[in-house]
C-alpha cells in the first residue's frame, strides 16, 4: 500500500472512518503536528466534524534523534521505552535534557498553533490522527492526555502502522483504526508515501485558517 501524499492518505482514512464514529459524542479530530495535521484536515472534512491539534513530542535518542525512546505531552507527562533507553544506555541527565528541549518546543507550538488553547474535550469522542505510527509512544502520550482532559472515548486513526505497534496502542485507546497494518521488518512511515516531504509551520497555519477562518 503506497499513498501518493498525506492529502490522499487523509481522504482514504476519512472514508474508512465514516461508519466508525459516534456522532452522539460530539466527535472532534485532533491532528498531531506537523504531518498528521494534513491527514487530519482531510479526515475532519470527510467526517464533517471540527478539528484541532494535539501537541505531543517524540523523545529522540541524542545520537539518533529520529529514533524515539519515548514521548512527552503538554502537561510534562513522560512515556519511556525502557528497552531503547537500556540499549543506548541513556542516563537520567540525558533523558531530562531531551525532555526539557521537547517541552520548550511544545510551548512554542502551543503559542503558534493553539492561540485559543486546547478545546473542551469533556464527554467527547476524540479521534487522534497522525500520518503514520512507528513506535507508538507519541500517540500513547496523546491518548492519555486527552483522557485526562475528560474525553469519553478515544480513537486512534492512521493511514499506516506496524502490526506490533497497532496491538500496543489498543491497550490504551478505546479503538485503533489503521488503514494499512504493515508486517515489514524494517518499518518507516515514509516507505508508504511517494511524497513524504516535511510539512512546515506555515502550511499548518494555513490549514488551520482554512478550517477555522473565524480564528484568523
């Protein structure tokens, strides 16, 4: 399964989710910046529900930042992959430094993207969307965050994810919908997109303005 780009993946995912949401629970889509926002926009349009952002950050191994050893949410709650931490022999000081750096980035993105703050999630069905899920820790951090904010039901939705991660996330979310569950031994989200260019902040701002022109 190869998607042409995030927009196409979002349309496919949105159609896939059409009969899987509970409209009695006032559903809302939350996209994870930056790439997940492009996918989430299409999902929200197809489902005809509001959309906002879920700002959580991956914690990257210092010598290989693309490789996650965990994640942190905007409340400072940290989720650690002990196997990765042990493998790279990461010290408490190294972990603390990465967490501090990522918390700073969360605050910056909050100011840039969420001027109105986190929407009221109490009693709602929250659909967390990303452009792909690798280790799953960022999504798990997001699931626990929205639960603390009172979400009644939490759905995780993604165009692609590995089979073992899909099983892991099901332990946290109420439902997990992955359009393509991969059994590739060396999984990378970019493998499943022809165009997987980096999404810039300005594009995220433009997407939000298009969906919420009253906030512009």
